[in-house]
C-alpha cells in the first residue's frame, strides 16, 4: 500500500564503501578516478554526506560504482477525523 523506492549511489574503493549524496556528479568523479589511476598515486576527494573524504588512488586501486535500490513501506495516511472527539 504506499511503497516508496529510493536509490542511493555507492562507490567502493579497495573494499571501503562510500555513500554518495544525490547531488554528486558521478560521471565527473569516475573521470577523476580514472585520471588518478593513470598517474602517480593521487588523492581524490569524495563528498560523503556531511563530510569530505580523500582517497589515495593508485594504478592498483579497485573501484566499483553501483546503485542500490531500497523499497520502504510508507505508513498509511492517518485519518484525523476518526481520532478527534468533537462531542459537545
């Protein structure tokens, strides 16, 4: 009855999972990681919610970007008319 589906973007780097805010430009982040992997070890900054994380990327870093969908049951709407007693 009121299922809500949400999607979160995750990036896993060398076994560490980071949840990315919906405002993240994932294509730009992937481009920066690819460039870092082709160069000398380089830090790449990730905005992860309310914090900033810097990850050292090397040619041997293992990176996966994936979407996770979750469905939650939204509570049924409350009919306040039945809960109020207006007997005067």
